[in-house]
C-alpha cells in the first residue's frame, strides 16, 4: 500500500512540473500591448502639428492666431483633426488629415457676420438651418441680389436668362444662389442676404473656341488677361499656371489669390478669350 501511494505522489509531482513548464514557457513569450498594436496600425501626427498645418495653409503666423478648439474626429473613414481659430476679423475652421497632415477641408467667414442679429451662424454643417420666408430675413431681397450679380458680371438684365434664383446656405450663412445664361456663357453667383456681398462668382464660356490646335496667344499675354481682371494683382499673386488641352484645344489654366479672394480661370490659348472664371472668398 505504501508503494502505491508513493507511485501516485510521484505521478502527481510530474504532472505539476509539466504544467508549470508550459505556463512558464507561455509567460516567457513577449506579448505586444494593445497600445503598440494600435500604434503600428495608425501613426497619427501630434495635435500641435495639425495646428501648425492649418495656420500654414491659412498663411497666418501663430502669434496672430487665437486657437479656440482642436478636436479629433473622422471624415469619410479617415482620422482627422478639426482646428478652429480666429485671426483679425475672420474665423477659420480647418480639417487636417491626422496621418498625413494634409488639409482636407477649410472654411472662413467674417466674425462680424457671426455677431449680426440678422443672421444665425453655426460651425456644424449638419445642423438644420433656421426656417426662412420666401424673401429671406436679411437686408437684401431677391431682386436686389440679382441686380448686384448682373452688374458685377457686366450683363444687362434684358440679355440674361435666369435659370435659378433661390435662398441657400454657404458655411451657415444665408445666400441667394443665382444662375443665368447670357451671350453663350453660364454665370453662377452667391450673394449674402445680410450685406449684399458677393460670396462667390463663376463664369463658364459655353461657345467653342477656335478649332486650331496652334497656340497663338503667348503665356505672357494670357497672364496679363487674367491679372487685368483682378485690380491690383501682380505676377506674384499667380499661384498656379499650366498649359493643357481640352478636346484638342489648347488652354491656359491658372489661379490668382489676392485681396482675400481666390480666382480660378481658363483662357483659350488660340483666341485669348476667358473660357472659365471662378472667384471665391478665402478670408
């Protein structure tokens, strides 16, 4: 009987030894923390770097900016920082890719517009707009907005066929969205209802240019044509410029940023006519 108990005890001790070995072997394998795994999957830039990217894109030095909020969110499945700040008379909101530091979205508006009692502002584009009547609540009615747009474009009311004229919202600000055709061209304007300010304007030539593929208009002449449309702008305000072809037709494409407005345009390289012109305030 004693030998039997000795045998059982030895077997039990051997089993415990083997179990302990397996446990120790498993414990000796280095485990990767969830934090390290997450770090490997997504390398995000620091919040300060996102703020710097937003200020650089707005061409504003840190000393002149008052950053009110920087939040981490997601846009179309991409992690991003939303940086909100003010500088001078303007409020800015930039969306920065949290992995690359690239600017995904941006908006800016005058702070006076936010404080105006005739306009409700919101920084959330998903927030429902306040109900308005047919003529709006601003100081500019629909007829006045159309007059402002037509005069700016140099088009007589009798020569314009208005295809759209309605109240809309741009970055939380109430505007009249007005479209019309005149002289074979399409015009698209946004006029602020509270001030009559032109928020954006676009022009697109619908008639075809010359069939010739030869470039008869020099780059210098085309640049002069564009700069002459923006009073005060010079060559240093040209940020983009290239020669391209559209259906075999040569054209110059460029961008001017001057006086808080960004202008994008297309000039026919065979005739020198402006085929497209788009102006939008950036500050």
